[in-house]
DNA sequence: ATGAAAATTTAGGTTTGTCTAAAAAAAAGT
DNA sequence: ACTTTTTTTTAGACAAACCTAAATTTTCAT
């Protein structure tokens, strides 16, 4: 199925908007996301509906069909792999890559993207911590963030570490932090970026910003 | 100056068509190159002329203005750098990359292309032997091809070597082949790919396909 | 439940880049 | 030089993706 650059962007927007639990996505939400007018969105929804990539009932919002979802996930896969490339290989900062990846995600070539994936060592996450879908659009992992960037009072679970030196692992063990532990950030100390965290609803400890940067959290 | 994807392709086509010594490029030549009808080309030429990237007099063909040429060379720079990336990093064959590079060449980001250039080690040539223009659109070198792929009876000059081991250099010295030597391929032996070559219009020798692959020729 | 507000769709129009058919200009042959 | 052929341009249309303005449907508040 061939979709234009623009059609692909609509599918991607609908996918992202329905990620937040929403089953049906509204016309206005799409027009906001894409910076177009609601009237333009109505036109496009009719077209995408004919191509059977969305379920659309007038005045009632849209959802992706299985084939639409698959296409959306392929675009997201491409976007996130290119972001990894830009950050890992071309030394961009993680906050500079979005715009360029928005363009690169529309390059058409399956072989290209599989080769890129391989070249990058099959990364499971993009530089923002978002998981990268595989060729079949499957995405097991959840988004993760360094503990240092987790929001105050948000409950999360330890899902990985950036640093794995014995010294660091010993420290974590002593502190009672392990993969799977529930963590809640109780306070952030402005002065040195250190955090007061609650572990498994039992114990409160203080960790330095250096430690917090190396613990990956899946927020819930 | 912002040009659309399509406008960029017109400039590139005009550049390539005027490479063969042609001062003025014809409407039909452009329509052939871009697979459009001459009528469409006429429309576009009017538009590009208004943007002052081409010199256009009705019924008399077109040429690029300095600013148009600069844009064309930037696109060619991008195209060739991406080709190097695809071949060197993603292990594509040199004959598989053109179509993908046709898409990648339109990605907008100067920073991206400078970072890519650096990442690739500032390559002077693309995988087809064509020179890569610098940021200012300057391109000193000429196209080069391995001697093994040079056309029969074509006159050329040795401009480089792929292999530089002492043994190979000694061999070349003995054979009378040096950087700058004039070489003409007199015959190709099908059986093993070896070549009969005329050096400096004086001496005829036989070189193996292995040797021929490692000598770079600028055809004239 | 009904009238106002908000959301959405339709109607009609624009721009970009394409097309076909017809007209005009240039080139080529005799 | 003058006709024929080729090349190029103009005229008028179309599809994609957008817009504004107006109409319609849904939702929300009283």
C-alpha cells in the first residue's frame, strides 16, 4: 500500500493520540497535532477511511484499523531508529534530533531500515527512552527515563541500568535498589541534584544525581 | 531560499544536463530526464526563472544562475555523501544506492550534512567515483573509475591507486605505470578479465584484472 | 429537554505540479 | 525561400492537500 508523506503523518498522529488510552480520536485533536484546520482533517479522514487504514464514522472520531496501526508503527520504528543514528553516530543531542527524524522517517526502503537497525546494533530504545518497534510492529518494552529525570511523586519501577560496574552494583545492593524495585521520588534537592527516594514503599534514602542518572525507570 | 522537492529535482537535472558541455539545456531534454511532459517543464521553468535560479528565454533553453548552481551542487553533495554512507556503513552495493539517495538528498538540515561528512571521514568521491562538492559547492577532482571498468579504446590518465603496498608499487614501476600516465585500453580478455593497455602511446602491456581493479583512471 | 456552545462536516476556492490538446516558434529539407 | 517537421509554449483541466465560511450535528448547561 502506498501512502503519501502527508497520509503517513496523519496515521502517526492518530496513533500517538490514541496511545493515551483514548479509543476514538477527535478531529480537533488531530488538527491540533498537525497544525491544520479541522476542515482539512475531515477531508483526509474520508480518504484514509476509503483506504481502510482507519475506522471512521462521521462526527464520532477515528481509530486505526490493524493495517493502519501496522503502518503507523513502521513509521515510528523508522523515526526512532534514525534518532538513534543521529545521537549515537552523528553526535547530536537527544533534544536536537526530532525535526530531522520527522523527515527521515518517510524515506521508503525496507532494506534501508533493516540495515540501519543492524548497523546500530538493534537498539531497543530511542534516545528519549521510547521503545523501538520491530519489523512486525511489535513493541514489548515500555518507555523508560533516567531516575534523575523522573517527575516528583511519580511511582515507577527500575527496569535497567546505564552503568554496570561492580562498584555501582554493590552500591545499589547495599542501598536496596534492584531491577523491579518500586521507586517514588519524594524530593529533589536543588543544590546538587540529589534525590530523596522511597523504595518499595518501605525505605527512604538519598541518592546523588550521578547515581540517579544511571538508573532507568519505567513510570507507571 | 526555500525550494520544494520538485524544484530541487529540476535544478539537479539542469545541472547534470549542462555538465556535458552544453551551455543551454532544452525543454525536451529536461522532460526526458525527469519523466514529465515538455508542457510541465515549461510551466516550471517560468517559476524557477522568477525565483532567479535559472536564466530562461522562451524557446531558447535554460542555464543555471550562480545561485541556482550553488543549490544544485548542495543537492549533489548530499546525494553523494548519502551514497557513501549507504555503501561504507550499511553495506549496500554501489549499484543499489541511487534510488535511496534520491530521497535522502532532499532532507533539509545543513548541520546534518556536515556531521555526516565528518562521520564518513570527509570522503572526496562517492562510490561511483564521482567527486563530492564541499559546503561551498567547490569540486576540484574529476570522476574516476577503476581501470578494470574503463571502456575499450577510451583514453584516460592514472589519478590514483586503491592498493598501495610496496609490492604493488614496485610492480607498477616495472610496468611503466605511474600517476599521470596516459592509458588506453586496447583489448579485454574475456577469459580472466585481463587487459591489454597502451601506456603513454608507446608501450603495450598485459595487466591482470586484479591489477586493473586497483588503478584509478580519470577518463578524458 | 431545549437552547447555546462546541465540534465537525460540507461547499467552494487556492496552490502545486502534473496532464492533453492546440497554437506558436524555430529548425531543417528541398 | 518556403514548406514541413520538430520543439516549445499556451490554454484549460485535474488531483492532492490545504484554506475560509457556512451548515450541521453533538454536547453541555440550565
